[in-house]
């Protein structure tokens, strides 16, 4: 079974995309961007930090959903 989801705490995705997909025991994260956020004006290092923060939020959301 394929599960798709968007963490509501992250920038909203434009289009039919999702932040993460889970299939069997594999968890995929893709398509993260700073586009449309205040961080898009940052340099590459600042944007990278934002993306890594988004990844952390997605992984934390997935961890919490397994506990519930």
C-alpha cells in the first residue's frame, strides 16, 4: 500500500505533489524547496539549512504518527 502525505507545518506544495511517500517499509522524501518562502532570498547555505529543517520536520511527523 502506498501512503502519501504533506506535513501542514511546511510550506504548501503547488501542484499535485507530496512531501513524502511510504511504500511497504521504505519512506521517500522528495521535492522540497524554499520557493515561495522568505528563505528563497538566502544564499545556498541558508537554503540548504531550511531544506534540512524541512526533512527533519517530515521525519519527526512520521515518527510521531507511528507512536499514535
